C-alpha cells in the first residue's frame, strides 16, 4: 500500500509541466495544390492553449477559410508530460500562383510562414490528390431550348464519410439532374478510385456563349496520417473541398422565319391508338382515342400541346394530358399522352383530320414534321322501333267500309255504357291507366335504362337513354336531339357527359343517373295527350 502511494506521488510530480509555450509549428498536407482544390493547414503549439488564441484572419486575403477543428492531447514519456494543442483549418486558394500563409504568433512565439504553389488543376499530379471532380459537356453547341447533356464524375481515393456534390450553375438556363447516380470504380495512373457519376440536363433559354460553372464537392473523408500522434492518426476524419473546371457552351438561336411552337430534338414521333377492330360506330357511344408524342433528347417541358380538331358532329371530351421524361439507352425521352373520348351525335361518314407536329432536326439542320394521317369513320344509329301501321293502310272498298264502321261505332257505344256502369261502383280515387302503352321493345329498353342509371357508368347511361328514346319515339334520337326535348333532360345529359368525358373533371363529379330518370319521367308526363287529364275528371 505504501509502495503504491509513493509511486503515484512520484508520477504526479514528474508529470507537472515544467515550462510554458515555446514552439509553434505550421504545416500543410499538400504542396503544390490545384485551383479550387482544398488543403489542410495544421498548426501545433506545445502547450495547452485556448482555441481562440489562434488568429486566422490574415488567411482571408488569399484563401477561402472553411471549418476549423481544435484538439488537445497529453503524453507521458519517461515520466515527462507533454501537452499539445492542434488546430486544423480547411483552406481553398482564391487564385493561382504563389500564395503565402503568414506566420502565427501566440504569447510571443511564432511559426514560420509557408509558401504554397497553386496551379491549374489539370497540371497537378493525381497521385498527390485524395479526390477530384471532372465534368464533360457532351453537347458543346446547341440551339435555344435544346437539351445539352453534362456528365460529372467524382473520384474518391479514400473512404467517404459524408459529402455533398452541388449542381452546376449557368445563367439563362434550366438545369436538372437526369436519373440516379452511378457508383463504380476506375484505375487512374495505377491508383484505384471510387467513381460516382451523375448526369445533368441543361436547356439554355437564350442564345450566345454561356459559361457553365462546375460542381463543387464538400465533405469528410478518412485519410492516413503519420503515426506520431495527432488528430489524424489511424485514418481519422478530415474535411475536404474540391471543384471541377468551368466550361463554355455555344447556344444558337432559332432558324430565321420559324413559325409556331419551337421543338428541337434528335427524333420526334407520333403514335395513334384507335379501335382498329370496329368498322362502324354507333351514335352516342364513346370512342376512346389516345395520341402519344415522343421526342428523343428533349425535356417534357419543351413539348407542344396537341390540337385535335374534329367535325361538328363529333363531340370531344379530352382528358388532362400526361407528360413525363425517362432515360432509354442513354438518351432522355420526353413523352406527352393525350386521351380523348369522341361521342358521335349524328349518323354519317366523318373524317378525323391529320395531326402534325413540326420540329427542328439539329443534325440535319432542317425542319421536319411528325404526322398522323387523317382517318375516316362511319357512324350508324341505333335500330329503330318497328313502325306502327299507318292509318291509310286500312283503306278498303267503299262497299265494305260502312258495315265495319257501323259495327265499330256500336261496339264503342256498348263499351262506353259498360264503362259508365262499372265506374259508378268504383271510388273516385282509383288511378287511370295510361292511354300510351309502350311497345315491348321500348319497355325492355326503359328497364335497361333504369338499371344503367342505378350504376355509375356514364357511357352506359348515355347509350341506354339514346336507345330508349329512339324506340319510344320511333325515330333515331341522338344525344343532341334528346337534349333539345326538354331543359331538365338536356341538363342531366350534359352533367353525365361532363362527369364521364370532361377534361377538368378530376374524379370528383360522378354521373347522376337519378336526375336522368327524373328528367325522362317528367318528359313522359308532359308529352301525354290532354285526354289523360279529361278521363280523370269523368270519374265520379
């Protein structure tokens, strides 16, 4: 016990500091250094010193000063204690040439100044670098609105702890990343690097020579350090910053005299999706048509809107266009898809006009047109109800006309007498039957209409309404004609058409089948002959 106490006291007295600060040493991790490449300045004082005692303001003249880390350590060697304070400052040169890191002074003790050679980055030996950024402009000359591809590679010679690669910048252009990062490896001058590749799309908005500012990487990596102690022993974290080289891009203006929407791409195509297995279409039955516009090496924001004119007898209900961009075989492809419902309102043969999209081919330097040829369709009406026998068909020889008429009148008087007798025995509230009995076909079609209105399929409601009204009136009734029969019916049909085919209907409005049935029932009551009301008044 006493022996251990004596040994502890001995160690305590030997470890007491025997002198104050007498040495400051400043070093950099690499020299020469490339422009926009970071270096780490390390300042070591052989005593415990407060962190704010190191004044780095003099560095701002020639360098961008980044993060500063401070660490302290104590070592005991042969019963002698040694204390140390270490500052590490991340610096980025502002210019090329010979730059000076001035001396640092604390308590009258100064370090020696350091001369740093800064040169263009492509002249620096890659073996002395931990990481660097390369940028390649794949299309150095483009037109206004044309997509230019810019490939960026980040080379990492050490393990990455964290980091961020900024996007390139250009005044007067739209820039966005295309796709996901690619993570791979490569060997440069006999040294293996981890390579992170990223692709950007650049769309210039104005003509002229524009400057593309290269991306900048900032982060922390694990670096080896000398084994004499310090902050970076055993692959400790180290902050780093590096940037690529700026590039110039030549932007050409539109060709003189260009008319209409400006679209420049490597290839433009139109695709038409139309029912090919149907030769004849029916009035009131929707026809679904989809037009797809594809443009290679273009962005979706550059695509024009599609104009799809139709004859007046064909109503169009376009949906909201869908646009997107995707990568295919290294090329960015822009797509616009427009779906429309075409509802024929008349019988006949109609022509769907051709669709044309003009575009500029930058490789052939000429104007081209993507085309969908015109298309002819034939529209037929629903099968009409069987016509009633005409009154003139009852014509007969005069000799047989009067006997039959006399018998018919006699039967009528007899039926009237029996009706008065029987009605006297009934209550006045007994309902009166309709004097307009419907045909069997019309009755079945009305039942089909009622079932359709109970559902949610707007197309089925419109088709069933046209079929029923045509059978009931004995003639072809199109949706336009049906809308003109009464105002409530026109409103009900219009609401169903908007809900089913409307361009701005985002799914919030549903077809109102109940309103349609109410409108048809109201129409039937209003169109009954006046004798219906008079029959009711005959009941006692």
